[in-house]
C-alpha cells in the first residue's frame, strides 16, 4: 500500500560538516513535509541491524563502521509519490553520477559517504521509519 511517506537519514559526513540545515532546506523546498525528526548516534550493532539487507554485499562492514562513526539525522517525510520523488531529489548513489540540483550532487563526498539515505520502496519506508520512531512520534 502506498503511504505517501518515505524515510531518510542525513549521514555522518553531512552532519559533521554542518549540512543538516542545508539538506533539510532542500527537502522542504522539494515539497516534502517533515513528519518526524531526530539526531541519533547509532552503535555498530544498530547500524548493522538497519543495513541487514546488505549483509552479503562486500561493503557491508565498511558501511556499518561509517554509519556509526558520527551522528545521523533520521526523518520521516511526506509528499505525494514520496519514495520515488525523494529518490529523484537525492540523486544517484555515486555522487559522480548524481544529476545537477540533487542533494548528493551538492553534498556527497563519495559512493559511501553520500550524504543521505532514501528508502527504495513503500514497504521499506515503513519498516525504516518504525526502526527510529514510535507511533506517537509520527505525526
Ligand atoms: P542507495 O539506495 O542509493 O543508498 O544505495 P544502496 O542501497 O545500493 O547502498 C546503500 C549504501 O551503501 C549507499 O548509500 C552507500 O552509503 C553504501 N554503498 C553503496 N555502494 C557502495 C560501494 O560500492 N562501496 C561502499 N564503500 N559503499 C557503498
């Protein structure tokens, strides 16, 4: 079921370089309403749980280490067609291939430290949002 919601994280490279405000501005200017928002330091265990689906990929250990290397900002976002439109707003995983005007084009440093996460399906958006926010925090 389409929920018109997606989930994002501002990743450690971007929070450490003071890009939280700039990225949230691009998100709001892109037409998304911020439903839920918090800054969190993930333990390696929590980061590993979040990226469990990537467990078999060669970069999994590096990704877990990176995602627990500094605070992240987690958010649930709302807009018509949220999942697909947010993937368009963030741009390609590899910033070298990200289109002009995208968040990753502006802020990402590498294929790993790529500034933001965006859910890839409605189902994952719901799972990922619930990973960080209780029902009474999603309004
Ligand atoms: P996304 O949906 O665009 O975030 O990309 P993926 O789901 O394919 O990968 C999840 C995250 O893993 C990416 O956002 C990157 O932070 C990281 N990642 C993806 N590909 C690579 C890679 O080849 N090397 C490394 N070190 N990290 C990667």
